[in-house]
C-alpha cells in the first residue's frame, strides 16, 4: 500500500551490527553502510538491511529503533512491508494460472460478477493482467477523501484499530469514476490488489492469506513472514514505527507501530524481515515459485507513463535500474511508519532488502550503493 504521510523525530544515528556476517566493520559492503547512515533524517530515524550475495548474508542497522528509549535499530527487525505484499499476491495468481485455474486475460467480471461496477467501472472489460500491472484504470481507494481523512490525517489515531473489508474498500472506489479506460493508461491503484485478493478467494475458495501461507511462506520457510489479518501488534524483534499525520510545520510525531493491517489488506498488509524478503525474491527469480512461462509474464512490463520516463511495471514486480546499470527486480512498500524496498538480480544471486522505520527514508541510494559500490 502506498501512502503519502510524512514521518517523525530524528535521533543521532548509531550503527548496530547484531549477529550475522558483517565482514568485520562492513568490509565489502562499506558503500551500503555509508548510504544507510546518510539516508537517515528527521523523517527516518532508523534503518535495517540485509544484503545477500555469493559470500552469504550481511546484516546491518543504523539509527534509532525506539525514540523514547533511545535504543538502536536492529538488523533482524520485523517490519510492515506495505506494497511488497503485491508480489506475493501476484505470485499466487500466477501459480493459479499455471495450474489452469484461470487465465491472465480472463475478465474480472467472469470471476467477480457485479463487484467492479459503477460510475464507469466495468469488470467485464478489465482483465486479470490489467489488475496486476495497474493498467485497469480502477480508482485508487486511498485517494478517496474519506479514506484520506480517516487513514492519512490525525483522525487515523481514532481509527487505527478499525477493520476494513475488501468489499468496503472496493465499494468506496466504485463511488468514483475510473482514471481511464482499461488498457489505455497506467496508474498505481491499491484497489487493483484488493480485487486480486478477492480473485484468489473466489478461485480457490480460501482466503488469500491462507493461500499465500500455503503456497509461498511455508514452502520457502519464511518464518518471519505473516499475513496478520486484523492483529494490530508486531512480532519481536522489532523497532517502533513513526510518522507525522499532518504537513503542518508543528505537526506532532506519532508512534504508529500498532494498526489494524486490514487498512491495507491484500494491497499491503503483510509483515516480514529483510532475510525473508531476500529469500523470497531470490527464489521467485530463480524459478522456484513459478514455471518459466509465468515468470516471464510477471517480468513483462509496461511503461508507467510520460511522467515517469524509463520506469516500467510488470505483474506485481518491477525493474529498478541502478546508477551503474544493474537491474534489480523487486518492489517498494510504504505504510504508516515504514518505508521498504526489496529485490534481487535476475539470476537471484544478489539480493537486498531495506526498511526505514519512518516514511522519509530513501531506498534508491542504498540500492545503488549495494549493487554499484566498490566497498
């Protein structure tokens, strides 16, 4: 789930390097370590990273994990992964296609009749493929004025434990006109993946969370990864998550660690850690989760539009080009008090996952440092 709130107070960075391979003081990943510390600011107090390459995993953290207790960020923290959830959801739908249970060119209306309807939306003209690559034109529920007020303003503090259903979120989106006719443009819409979660449930007869656990989490042994449903708590180890809920100059910083994940649902409600995310993307790109045909479909991209020259998006997966030309396949994820990025090279041999416990952290410089740095 992509959100637009800003983050909280700053504490002086303190490097933490818990157990795990660290190459001494970051030897071999010194550029990454420098980028991590440089990325910290008043809107991103702490950062945690795992890089994994031919030498094995390297874990590190910098900055503050708990501003009240002045404790450092942990290199093995759990965190909310936001829209990185989308890659998991897309993987399940592509597995279902590989099993012959749906086709990417099936219409949404075939599986969810009457659900995507109203104010110009027509599920009979929107395909599963268009849902997954954001070319459906479906209005983004997070852009609705009521949702903006309840979720992205200080009213959120009154609503942080509210349960949001997929049906409710889709219905809110249907109050608005589509952004464009299906297949004629590109716009990121969290509603697409709320619909994708409902497609999984309709086709399998089981909740999308159960299918993600059965098909991805359990086979890969992702012990830190979960689809938490309505549970607002975070597993340990973990840091606190911070954000401001206003753009006002004197806006107060809030601890937003606890929230009901249904606010993001299939668009961004999952929890993981950096080691699990690296294992997931490496396995995905090496073909452990999808046959070659479906993996190729996932990596077939469309342009993000004229306002994002050179940027492209696949099926819940996108290519990030580093400053040295290396392409990393993965996804970003922002949710209250959490900004993340994760991905791997096309052969799955070099992976990186990074998280800031505030939305002000920039992932790209850390990515560039890891895949282009000289040590």
